[in-house]
C-alpha cells in the first residue's frame, strides 16, 4: 500500500533542503532550541539568557540567509558562490550574537528588532537587485504574503486539533501531562512545521519579465472592503482630533502617533495589494485612492511631528522615540516620492525601510547612540539640581537600557568593569541583576533615589544573610520568584512538582502528586506591615532609603505541611505595597526566595 501523502511530504522536504540548506538547518536548530527553552531543563540563568539570545540570532540568520539564497538564485550563482555568501552571512550573525546581549540591555532588544526587520525587508527585494520588474516584484511578494497566511492557517488548525486531542485524553483517562507540553507543542508546530511549510511555497525567481497575470479576487475584496474601510475609521478619528487641537490650541497627546502609524500601515498595505489594478480601465479608483491616501498623510505627518516634538522636548530621545522620528521622516519621503513621481516603483518601500532599520541599529546615528547621548545631556543638566525625581528616572533608564557604562562621564570609577563584574557574580534573574546594577549606580554616584510616584506604604524588605538557607531538614530546594511563569512544572529527581502563582490573591500553590499546599503572601505582608509600623525592623542604611529594611529570617518564611511532605517558603526579599488593600484589588508584591520540600518520614 502506497502512502502518497508521506512520499510527497518527504519529497517537498528534500527539495526545500536542497534549495535552502542553511535556512533549513537554522529552522530545525531554532525549533530544538525553543523546545529546550520551553522545558524545565536549564537551571543556570546565564546559560538560559545566552540561549534566548542565540534563538534571536537564529531568526536573524533565517531571514538574512533566505534573502541571500534568493539573491544568488536570481543571479544564477553556482553552489560554490552560494556557500561563500552563506558563510559570510553566518559569520555576520555569529558576530552579532557575540556583541549583543538583549537579556541585560534593553537597547540591544531594539537593535535585534531593527536587524530582524531589516532582513525581512531584504527578502522582499533581494531577488530583484539584478533586474527589476514592477509586476514580477508584486507577484513574488504577493505569493509570499499568501503563503505566510496559509502556513499560519495550517499551523493553527494542526495545533488546535492536537491540543484538543491531548486535553480529551487527559480528561477521559485521568492522565497527568506536564504543564509545559502545550508550549513545546506550540514551538514544534509554529516554529518548525510552520516555517518549513512556508519555505516549501517560496516561488522560484523567473528571469523573464511578467506581462500577464490573473489578479486574485480575494486580495481585491480584502483591500477594498476590509483595509480601506478600516483606514477610513482611523482617518476620521485623526481628522476630528486634529480639528479639536486647532480649536483648543493644545499640543497633541503621544498616543496619536500610534494611530497615525496604524493609518499609514493599513493604507500602504492596501495600496500594495491592489497595485497591479491601477492601470486597468475598470479600476481607476486605485489611482484616485493612491493619490488621496498620500494627500491625507500630509496633515497627519504634521500632527505626528508635533506629537513627537512634545515628548522629545520634555523627556529627550529614547530608542522608541528615535524609531518614531525615523518613521516620520520615512513617511515624509515616501509621501513626497509617490506624489511627485510619474512612475513610482513600489520596491522603494521595502528598500527604504531596510536602509532606515540598518542605520538605526548601529553607528553614531543609531537609535542606541542618539538616545544615550540625549539622556546623558539631560542628566548633566539635572545632576546637581533639586529635580531628584527626573534625575532618578534618567539614571534608571541609562542603567536599564545601556548598562553602567552609560554613566561613565559622571564618575571616575570604571563602570564597564563594575558592570561586567556584577554580571559574573550575580547569577540571578535578570530583573534582580538590574536592581543590583541600579543600586550600585546610585551608590557610586552618591545619589539618593527619589522615584517620584506616591510610595504610600511601598517598602523593600531583605532577609538577613540573603542567599544562605539551612536545608539539612529538607530533601529539595527550588528557587522561586514573582517573575517566573504563572504555571511551572519542576522535576525534583523522581518527583514532579507543579507551581501555580495566583497573582489575583498573591498566593502560591505547590503540588506534588495529590499533595498540595498554599502559601499566602498577603497574610505575610499584613504581619510585616505591622512590624514596619511598630518600628521593629532594622533600617538598611546601605540602600540609602528610609523604605528599605532588613528582616530576621523567621519573619520572611512560611511553613506548611501536606499528607506526605513538609514545606517551607524562605524569602530573600519582598517588596511592594504592604498596606491592606481595599476591596479585591491585589497587592503589588515582588519576591524572591527558596521553596524547601522534605518527606515527613525523615
């Protein structure tokens, strides 16, 4: 009995591998890496952080590798020349992996996003760098667009079917499955299957120009009856708001920038989808719509400029505001080009976006460099002033986004060395490391932080001798923080423990087999609040704030028992609003510590 479906699948997989070998290997590697990260196998924070960075680098290698393969294919390069280009791309992505650390520096997250975006734009026009034809370019990208959504539909259907089957087996046969099984299944389907299915549908680049083409009716309907009405809604909101600004004579709110960019994105997408119809007699509305769209952008670009100016004038440039400025400049250039050019080429859109993204990623003109210099200038002006709130916010941003090295102009201490030393010695969650870095920055600069928000009863409590826990009476120890996943499955040798963090009530439920215990952090916060108000806790003078206290170990721990086990939650630190909250509003509590488990028979 033949299995044509399996044979066809194998044949397609072989064809994809022969055509895109490096991209296929990258996809399989990224799938395995993401599957590993969705599990509970990595205990070292540093290793896990580098693996997440490696996963981002795989995304970058996938997009850039696909662009290079399509370019080489369009030029008819030999396999040797193709592999030379692939090795160059691999080396570049490897270099980016070594110099960027998005886990610890927010500006590197922006860099990674800009690079990935630039490479995805490169895929759109790389095959046409040798010879451009407007219709060929549109047909190719239309095929990619439809293939992308087809792959998503197949993947979503497959995932829904399998998860429902697993859930049905669970309920019918009372079986227990690991809580991360669904995440790992999601990775296998949406990273592995989805990507390979997409690659199988990437069209071949035809050397001859395209002259005839049957336009898909579905695309015209989607653009004409979905995207354009959606644009109209955005446009109406923006014009009414713009009129309100003129009447009230007030500067626009920052959120208006998102609406303007949303209008521009939907409008550009609609234009690209119906572009081949512009020269057909029955569809002259496309030409009118094109001109109308770019004319309506003119007042919106002015409104966008005012919104950006308001934020930058008050708070300086950050990476996010840099991107808004760059998109505003891009919109101005594209609008001018399409209004003045008699024969505009649509490939100018992905090319210009790719160039802007690359310029924003690295160099003195990049988002990171411009934002750092802008905030350093703001800090210089406010360093010795009484505006402690804004000064604190600037220092916190610089450390969080750029690291301690960004504060080098304000101290003689080698901040780069301090930053590197902290990353080596503080092997904790990245949020904990950021807290250590921020505290170190304020100490070295001799500045008392003033966060400016109404602190009310917000306190920072640390256990005496943090990190040291007496575990001789217990069998297992598990590191727990408020930043981890809401539901986590932990393998403790032969035991499997499920940890459920209940944010609404600030409780932690831990379950091993049928044994379950509940730790009430709200009750703990109540008792600690009374200790603070009674003056029974020792102030942490090293923290430089009257909101920091050191607690005796017994005050930061909760004991519990179940049928087979003894439990103890030992917190290293607890911070948040400790005061009793009115109604059902949850407390804002952050914590870190150890969950100890021991058999009762010991």
